[in-house]
């Protein structure tokens, strides 16, 4: 049987298209000869995810995105079909997270904390969108940019104030220079004073003419004064004791009135009687003052007034 050229060309075209399709899907990570299960995930935003983007578990490809649909009746959310190898078990806790690499390529990463109850083909996975590096850097840099703008505004205000107060700034600089000069002079004077103080300290520490020698001399003078005062005190005390002894000796020997007062009973009795009479006289003067003192307001007695007779009282016999 003779095969025509048209049949050969058509067969070649079919084979070529089949090989091209298989090769294209192979390059996209799809293996037509291995079974796969289809699952779904619903996102509010897929951040540039496209069909044929890989599905990864810890960086290993286990499937690809087969289809993306817009759910117009559900606030335009996006339904993504996930073709995952049949030998890969997907559980209830599995999350489908859209992530970006450094170059911006998108992929869905399957992440699970324990597999949990296994899902059936056609079930919906938990969908999440991971912030890309660019977005993270943007979110981190925005506060810094705001702060930088505020700093620039404050700097502009400060520069404007400096421009308006140029004369005051020049005056401040001049005062600062004068202050620096005064400080330098004060420092020089302090150096001179420090030199003199060092010299004074050296002289004070001199064992011959310093403080130690002066204190030694003062101690000697104090010792001398104390010795003289103690000697004078002892002399005066001895003199007083001698005089007291002489006085007591005179009293014991009967010389003088003091001895007679101590030893003469008659003299003692007379003095006692005299003191008793004086006491009676003072009592009578207190009780009858008109008997001893006569006075008038106008210097003389009123007419018709009579001086009361003086009371007579016999003096008691001794």
C-alpha cells in the first residue's frame, strides 16, 4: 500500500503538536502520565498569581495552578484550581499560601500543622496571601520616610530661624570667644595658684620649718605652761592648808573670841536671850506700828483727833 505525501505531512504535524504539548506541560511541571487530584482555594487577592505557577511543599513541586476564575457573585473573589499529585496527601489543616521569591515569581506553598482529616478531591483548602518582600520593605520604610520628612521640616524651620537671627548668632559667637579668652586667663591664674600651693605644701611638709616642727614647739610650750601652773597651784594650796592649820590651832588653844564663843556657856546664853528679845520687839512693831511711828497726811494732826494712848507693856524680867 502506497502512502501519500499528504498523509505523511498530516501525521508528522499531529506528532509534532503532541510532542510540543507534552513538552510544554512537562516544562511547566505537569506530568500527564501521573494521576493528580484537583482542589480549590478562594482568595480575595492573588497578587499576580497565574495559571501554571507551581505548587510547592518545602520547595518541592507537587503540582501546578490549572485554572483561575473570578466569582462575580462573591465580591469578585478569585477561585484557583490546584492540581496536586495523587500520591500527595492533603488534609483539613493544609493551607494554600501565595508567596513571592526575590525575583517576584509567584507560587503556592502548601503548609500544614499536622495533616488532619484527609480531604477529598474537589474540596476547598484554606487560602492565605503572604506579604512579599517588596511590600514588607515598603511597610517598614514608610514610617522612616515619614519621620525623615518631619525631620526635614524641622531642619528647614531651624535654618529659617538661624537666617532671621544672624546678628544674634554673631553676638553669641563673639561672647563665646570672649568667654573662651576669660577661661584661658582663669586657667593661667589657676596654674599660678597651683604652683604657689605646691610650694606652700612643700614648706609645710618640711620637717624643720613645717607644721610638724611648729606642733612640736607648741607641745613643748604647753608642757612648760602646764608645769608652771601645776607648781603654782600646789604652792598656793600648801599655803592655804598651812594657814587653815594655824587658825585651827589658835582656836584649839583658846585664843580669840571664836574660842570663847565656842567654849563660854554664859556668852552663848546671853546671845540667845538677846535674840529672843529682838524677836519679841519685831513682832510687837508689826502688830502695833502706831505705837512706834506717828505721821499725818498734811504734816500735822487733825483737830479734835486724839492720839490713842500708847499701850503699856511691862518688859518681862530677864
